């Protein structure tokens, strides 16, 4: 049975005021949107509130810190996590929610770019290498590092705090494997971001920081 009021969509954000209106408008009906403002200098928080989302602030910088704050603040059975940049369609969360309701512990999206330029080659290559490492070393059946995902809140909290920065999605998959979770992967559309610049693939500096965090998890 689909119970949309049991789903909170946690959206960690840093300066995503341009993209947020379209992202929040596409959140499935009945799902609760929770925007975690991770130190934005633009109108991210005000835009989110105007669209009807719950907004909390997480002063500790880092993607993982923002996600963990959202999970802690949520009060629903299921947690969905989605970037606030508009690169993925929130309407596809329902497909992942259905997988968890059917028995999966963690449902993740495998990004399928609408055209090659959406995903810079260096970011795509790094993702491919990391996913292969996850499959071969940890037995996690994924081909992406879970930019869109759904799991039960109680299970996520039981894992404890994970990597506070870019390494969070990767460490979540490693921790899921260690906990014996059933992980399923489904294709999701990956499109150009709606505004702003990617904190990871938008610059070599961001990509290097992400790579540092990823390899810290896997070492």
C-alpha cells in the first residue's frame, strides 16, 4: 500500500535557490519535503519555505552532515534523499519507495544521462571505478554511488553518523553491505542541473575534494 505521508524527502542544499522551485514542485504528492540549508549565501531557505517545504539549518559544512541532519529531523517511516540541483526528477522517487515497501532495505538510483555532456567524463569515470570497487570488494550490486536513494529512517539511524562530506553516499553503501542490507538499483534520469554550479563535477577542485573523501572511505 502506498502511504505517501510516510515519506520525507531530504534535500541537502548549498546555494540552490535557482533550482529549488522546480525540484519542490515535482516532489510526489503527499511526500514531505525537508530542505537542509548547509550554509547557503543565497535565498535557498526563503525559496524553500515559500514553496511549502520544512527548512532546517545545518551549520557544519558538508553533504553528509546535511543529510544526517535531515534524517534526524524527519519524523516519517521512510526517508528519500535527493539533490536540490534539479538534475534528477523527484517524481522517480516513487519507484524507489515501492522497492523498499516491497522488501528492499535500500533502493538507489542509477543515473542515466539524457546526453553525454550532462555528466563530465572525469566524474563519470570516477563513478565507474568506485562502483566497480563496491561490487567486487563489498558485494554491493550497484553501478552508481546512490545520488538518489530511499531507506527506512530507523535503519539509517542505526548505522550511526557516516562520512560528513562527499564520502557519505559511498560510506552508506559500504555500511549497508556490512549490515547485510538488501540493496536494489533502478535507472533514473540524469539531466542538466537547473541552476548554479555543481559542487563536485563543476570544477576540478570540487572533483579532487570528492575523490579525496571517496578514497578515504575505501582505503
